[in-house]
C-alpha cells in the first residue's frame, strides 16, 4: 500500500457504496446491529429475560425479538425509546 492510499480504505468503500446506491442501507443495517447489541448487553448486565424486558416495555415478546434482531432494520423510534428506558438508558439521535 502506498502512502497515498494508506488509511483511506474506509473512504474508498464508502464511495463505492454511494456509487452503487447502497450507502444508506448499509449504514442503517450497521446502526441497527449496534443498537441490538447494546440492548442485549444491557439486558444481560441486569439479568433481564426477554419476557421481563417485554413487560417493562409494555410490549410483546415477538416485538422485542424484532427489536433485538440485528438483521431487522424496521424499528420505530418509540420502540427504541421504550427499550432504552426499560434498561435505564436513553436514545440519542443526531443528524450529521
């Protein structure tokens, strides 16, 4: 790797995804995976079962399963906010 390209692989990949029209989809998928992981870890730390978590959120276990599924990107902000509150966290959203 030359000095000019060293460290720019991510940028080149982002450019590729944008050219292919996939950038937003990939970003959303990555974000959902991070959120699902963070919620699962918070539940684990608090020894919360899925049933107990669903009760705290006033939702069904199947709704919680969709939220925790890293491959299911269709989650509402309301559901995310309730899930975060159920484990004593907050959702911070920023458009940059």
